[in-house]
C-alpha cells in the first residue's frame, strides 16, 4: 500500500504530459521531489499544475491520461 497520494485540487481533465508531443512528466517507479509537477488539470481551457506535496517514488497512477477527475480524487500513489 502506498504511503502518500497526490489528489486533484479541482474537477477537470487530468493530463500526464504538458502537451501531446511531450513525454509524461513522470512514469511509475520514478522518484519525485516535493513541488514537482506530476500532471495538469484542465478546466475550461485553463491548465493547472498538479504538484507532489512530498518526495517519494511513483507507485502507480490511479487515473488514465485525459480522464475526467473530481476535486479531492486520488490521482497518484507514492511510496
């Protein structure tokens, strides 16, 4: 079981990459630091960074790229 989670701060569409031609911010197994951007949430053509609050290792993504999310929904599990 993961020690930490990253949650959506607002409802919208979750993106794992900054644009369609770029690589994902992070993949499962990658190390992240507190404050690293792990994805984006789009709300009405406005993009908001989703940042890790703690350092750790990405255990798994709980939502798919371009999936609709709700405020407070868990997006990423970290160890």
